[in-house]
């Protein structure tokens, strides 16, 4: 499985082990601190991932809203960082 994660690097580091234990083998990271990076190319990449994960520090923006809408349109789960924190080491995200 693959995931697109929009968060700070610090938040990503806290999620990586649980993601790997849940079967996420490919992680596409977009820095929340560089919200300008959330552009058309980022939105266009959404159909190629299995999950979209929003870190606690993901900045609200029109681009982020478009990413969420694109994921919903394609029935791709959008999870919050809180959901990842709640997953047990051998749990499943979906």
C-alpha cells in the first residue's frame, strides 16, 4: 500500500513505524511547512496512492481542500494523524 502524507517532518517521523507495521510500504511526503508545495502536481498525484494522511499541522488551504475532494471523489480514504496514533502496532489502517 502507499500513502500521501501532508505534515511536518517531525510529525512524519512519529507516524512511520505504525504505517510500516500496518502495511504501508511507499510513503509520499509533502511538507506542511512549505504549503506552497501543495500545487496542481500534488493534487494530480492523489489517484496513485491508497491513503491520504493529514498531519496535525497540515495547513488549511484551497490546495489541501482540493486534495481532500480528489481523494473523496476517487474513494481514497483520508485519515488524520490522530487515527494513525490510535492504531495498535499490529492493527490495520483500513
